[in-house]
């Protein structure tokens, strides 16, 4: 197994560690989870860069790299569903700032479930398409729009975990990440923007990918 494929495989182990950490109860667990998810996102950039520069692109990498991304991203969003809003962060967000169903972070929950449903449904649909293609001897590699989508998804999860965690980082955390724009911390504004963009691009990229490869499944309908 070459280096890029080892890095891709390690992302699966990072995902397992991320889930286990969030299921445990100890101080700074969200900070540790944030660091793990960020490391997973960086590994996604590094493995592709090494594979292209060293000519180590393989069918295994084309299949497993996007699959590892999907598993990590889906795990990230699923673990955020139902996570309560920390009191310290909730106190910094004015009531009625946005409708509760659309807030990211929201007044009581970190992530609306419907956003996670869109992301997980898209990833499952594309994974199914890739498996169908593989059964026909075709390897579908990740596209540029899909990579941009993954970057936004990772940024969204990391941003949410930063918002949840920065009050535990001493005085500098609230001073830096809690600086307000129009009465709301800038980190919350940025997280909200990245999450909405991630959900939107997830839906768009999924439709684009299915349409571009429609010959693979249209024949069987």
C-alpha cells in the first residue's frame, strides 16, 4: 500500500476515534474531537496532493478516498445532531436572532437534523452510484465540485466544534472567537455561512454527479 492510500485509510481510524471521543464524557472532549476532525480534513488534502505529485494515483485510491471522506463527514454531522448548545455560547446569541429551525448553531441544538439528512442522503446516493459503477467495471473518481463540497463540510463541522469549545480555552478563546459582529460572535456568523454553503453545495454537487453519470443507472430502470 503506497503512502497516499495509507493516509486515506488512516482517515477511517481518525473517524472512529472522533466518534468514540464524542461518546465519552471528559473535559475538553469537544476540543479533542475538533482536533481529530481537522486532522482528518487535512489528511484528505495531503493524500491527494502526494498521489498527484508522485504519480501514485490508483484505483484503490479513487474508490476509497471519496468513501473515506463520506464516512468521516456523515459521522461528523450525525454526531452533532441533538448535541445541546453550551450555556456559555447560548448566552452570547441574542434571542430571535434567526428562526430556530435555520440557526447554525441554533438556540437549543447545535445542528438542525434536516441539514444532516440532506448531507447523509446525498453521500449514500453517490456511494450507491459508485458501487453500481464498480460492478460494471467503471471507477468513478471524485470531481472538483465534490472536493469543494467536502472542504465546506469539514469546515462546517470544525467551525461548529470550535464554537462549542472556545469557552474552554482560557481567556484568549472568548476574546478571539467571541468578538461580536452585530451582537453575534463572528465565529458563529462564519460557521452559519459555511454550513449553509456546505448544505447547498452538497445538494447541487449530488444532482450534478447523478446527472453526469446517468447512463450507469438509466439502463436498469
